[in-house]
């Protein structure tokens, strides 16, 4: 029951990932961060099989940072997304593939636009205005379909995220321990404070 | 989980007209019944050749990237664009290279040969067997429906405007009868020295 969410607006991308580290039915940790910053304008959130997730994320992170050092420039979010997809697709047809689902939030400084990429463990890549992985897809995509607009401001984006997390708290059978929220803008990546203990009315 | 060909869904069709060809695809990307994206085009351009790829989305991306690389290398070596016929043989041999671990795609090619001026379409199975057709080629999860609509609507020697109407109606009405395809379409009408790309809205449900 891992939750990954991504929402873009007029000048930002919000990425949220659940804080529960689970193993079977047990919650091992309630403050897990399922995100890695790849460079100053790309953030990757991941879920999937226990060992694969962090291994793959840090492999990608290291290679993206190596690229920045070698070329004295950062890879754009689109180039990053295609590199990540390529690595995942190569692994898919190897002896042991990575079972990892990803959401890549970024800010394209050249086009001056926020970006969001949805990648699943089969390495299907899709640019999207909003995204979710796992069970969150079934609850949140319909909410986002109804309420999302490409030109929303940051406050409206956070309101949308609140609607999504409230619905998940209401409907998911297992507590996901709230979410870590990161925001990518033209100024870089920052962690956003997020109140997890807001009461939900359960009918 | 069913066949890899029907996890993500999608449809593609190519048709021959008088001195023109058409190729069209839908825009859906799904995971089984859940729609993830409604802006996932399946037609890719390689100079004078258009390649439509339906099937598993990861292989659509992998194969389209692979042919971008191969066609660019061809263009550098030969200092000319690849012809549709040569592209067909390149696609066929590239797919057969993976005979015992295939890419789960059903490619469709459409283009006009710039030396002869003749329209050309063809389709493939996932291991590269070429289907040369004089009339139309269909592929994807709506292929059964497309066979029906194409068989009913297509006629020989259609002009570019009539061919656009025919291919559009064939695709739109076929994907409306398929739960895994739809959400709008891209339609290319290819003439000797003009290509028209149109975006169709289609049913959004």
C-alpha cells in the first residue's frame, strides 16, 4: 500500500510519497523518504520491491550526478526521464529486472515549464499533468480528473493534494503514515511541511 | 494478466489512396482497464517513412528509439532518406533478430517512395513477418473492429480529402467498440510533397 502522487501546476510540480516502510503486514518505519533528488531540477519518487527501489534510485542518482560533473551542465528533466526509462528497459530484459515504479517531477528551465513523468516497472514512460502509482491510482486519478487544471497556483495544488490524501486515509485499509511532500520550482527542490493528522470524516 | 499485446491497449491503421497514403493511431495509454495517459501517440516519423507501433508501451518506446538510431545511421552512411520498402526490410530483420524473445509490438509502415512516387504500406507481426497489402493494414487491440470498418469503408483510388475521412471514420468507429483504445487520434495524410497531420478529439469516455 505504498502511495506515490505527482501534481503539476503553472510554475511548480508537487511530488508526494507515503512515509510507511512496510514489509508484509508490518510497518517497520513511519518516517521513510521514498524520494531522491537527481539534480537541482529533477526529483524521483519510487515504490516497489524492497531492495530494488533504493538500489535503482541511487544508481540513477549517481549517474545523473556523474553526468553533471563531466559536462558541467545538468540534464533536463525530459532527458533525465528518457535516461531512467532506458536503464529500466535494459534491466527489464536482463536476468533480474528491477521491480520499481517511478514518478519523476521536474522543472524545465529552458521551456520554463513544470514537468511530470509517469514510469512503471515495465519502463512505460508517459508525460502527464498529474500521476499516481499503486492503489492511489484508483482513488486519486478520478479526483484529479475532476479538479485539476494546468494553470493552478501552488495553494490550489496543495489543496488538490489534501483532497487526495484525505480520500486515501478514508478508503485505504492500511495506514500509510502520511506523506513526504517535495516541491520542484525554477528555484530548485524543497521539502514542504505537511500536516498528516488532519481528521477525516469516515461515513 | 493477459497477453503483453493488450496490457496497455492502442490501435493503428494505414490505408492506400490515389497517389497518397494515410496512417492513423489512437492516443490511449492504459494499464489493463485503468487509463494512465490520454496523450500517447503511436506514430513515429523517419524522414519519408511513418511507423505506427501498437502493443506493449515499453516496447513501443524501445523500438521507436531503436529505429531512430538505425535510420539516422543509415542517413549518415547513404546521405539520403530511407525508402519505405527498405525501412520495411529493416524493421523485419530487426524484429526477427529477437525471434526467441520478441518485442511485443505490431508495427505498421506507411509512406510514399520518393524515387517511384508510388504509395506503400505494410504491416508486421512481432517477429517481423511482413504483410504487404494493396488496400489497408490494421494493428492493435481494436484490430478486429478495424478490419470491419476498413472492409466496409475503404474503396480504391480515394483522393487525399476522401482518404482522410475514410481512415478517420474507420479508426474512430473501431476504437469506440474497444475498451482499451480511443481518447482521440492522430491522422497523417501523406502526399508526394505534402504531409498533413490532424489531431482528432474523439470520444472522451
